[in-house]
C-alpha cells in the first residue's frame, strides 16, 4: 500500500510538472485582433485631409518598421503584423466613426494622429479596453493608461525652446514675446508650455494670434502680431499653415524670430521660395538627430530600411516619428507575447513593463511603467533650417531647460 501511494505521488508530481511546463511554453490564446498567427494593429490616420502631409509619411515610417519586423519572422519571431487602416481626414467626428469600424478587429491602435482626435477618442478607448499610441505629443497623454505615448511633450518643447533662445540662442528676456497657435487642444498645448516658461523667466506674452484648422489666409494674424511689435513668436501650427503664415509675414516684411513645436516643419518647405526667410528666422524644437547622421546607429538602420521598403520616400521628420511609433508598438507586443497574453488586458499590462526605451537613438529616453510612473524625455533637439541637408533641417544642439523638470504631468 505504501509503495502504491509513493507511485501515485510520484505520478502526480510528474503531472503537475508537465502542466507547469505546458503553461510556460503555451501559445497565447486568441483574442480580438489576434487569431493565433496574425496580430492586427489599427491605424486612425489622416490620409487625405489637411494634415495628410504629415499622415502619409508618418504611416510609411510605421509600415517600414512593421515590414522589417515581419521579415524577421514577426512578433516573437512567429506572429505576423497586419495593419488595418482608417482615414480620419483629421476630423474628430470622422475619426470616431473610423475607429468604431475597426476597433473589434484589432489588438491595439498603433497610430492615432492628432491632438483633437486623441481627445475625442479617450473615453471610447477606455470603454473598449484598447491601448493606443498617439501621434501627438500633448503632456496630457503621459498619465492616460489607455495611451502609451513617446517623445518630449509639446509643453516641454516650448519650455526648452524659449529657455534655449534666451540663454544660448542670442535672445533676451527684454524682447517682446508673442504666440501664433492653432485654436484647438494642439495649439493650447504649445501655449501652456509657453505660459509656463514665461512665468518662470519673468516674461510677459504680449499677444496671441489664433487660426482654425483649414484656414488658408493668415494676413490678419500677421498684421495683429506685427502691430503688437512682436520680436519672438512661439509657433504651434501644422506645416501647411507654417508656409502660409510665414509667407504672409515675409510679404509684410515682418521678421521676428519664430520658434516652433516640431509639427511646424515639413521637408518641402526647404525647397520652396520661402526657404531663405525660414533659414533666417525659423527655429524648430524637436527630437532626435539630423537625418542620416552616421554617428547614430538607429538612424543608419532607419535609412537602410527605408531604402529597402519605401525607396521613393524622401527624408522626412514624420517618417522618423512613424518609425519610432512602430518601434514602440512592437516592443509592447513582444512583451505581451513573452507574457503569453495577447489579449487587450495583456497588451495594456505589457505597456507598463517595457522599462526604459531609447528608440535606438531616434528619440529621447522614455521611462515606462504604470501611467503614474511614466517619465518622458525632458530634453529636445534644436533645429535650424538648412536646405543643403536631407530633410532641410540640421540639429544645432540638444538642450534641457532647468525648468523642464518642474513641469507637472
């Protein structure tokens, strides 16, 4: 009897051991957007609207990294990525319609483009338990558990840009400071950073001119700023507006220093008739390195992969941003796969476990954890326009204001 009990106990221990090993090696269960072989990633992007000039290269950047990942075998070396696209036309109402059309078929949203779009989708994302990567740098995303952001926020860009200008760029606190912003949450994000650093440095913002997305005539705003005697203008705009507004300023012989959030730029501006004005007066506050910088290994790899998958794509800041977004999505999904859980809950959990991520040198270090623990980069690259270099902008320096650490997310 004792021998029988010993045999049964031994058999039971082997059974439990086998079961435990099976759990460690088991495949993740199927879930929305994951059928056991393919992981579907949703995209709510502007392909045809007023910021398609951003959306199209942004999407190609993401697709380049996804295509490269699939060529290596996919997530965990075995799950292929499939992208489900929707065109928001940069309209929050349309964006929510598109989101509702694709949400049941995807495991996560890898590109949600635009601050107004992200704001409109927040409540629905939370209700659906979906994780999304915002193609927007508003500081408001840092503490949102259904978003996994990247990059130094727009507010930090403004803090660093104005502080750099005064302390290293040749400016002073005695100049007349103003702003020109998009009249929506994107514009207010830039203004919030400007107001923060203005208070810290004892600067008064003399005037703020606003425009509505879709506007094409900016003569009234230029006259407003010129009439206020603005010598330094903080710019929170999209590239087509940058061209229109600064074109109007050039025609009016209005020559302040323009310092702008990263989305003010697009490479085609460097080839335009406006290029000399931009080279003289525009400074862009962004992140990363000069395009094709051989001293940044991640940039070398990005260019090599672009030439493989999208050789027709010219150098473009938004391509780089989209590529970085896909790096982040893949990192999260790799962690979820390693955890054996590609459900929406599992993907959201994985986003809190990826630790510090430097984007292969393409973006600043972002410290990931729970939403309450996240710490974005607080530094920025200062770019000046140079039509002789790829993408038309050249990194001057990397700068971090002593006040950037004081901004509360």
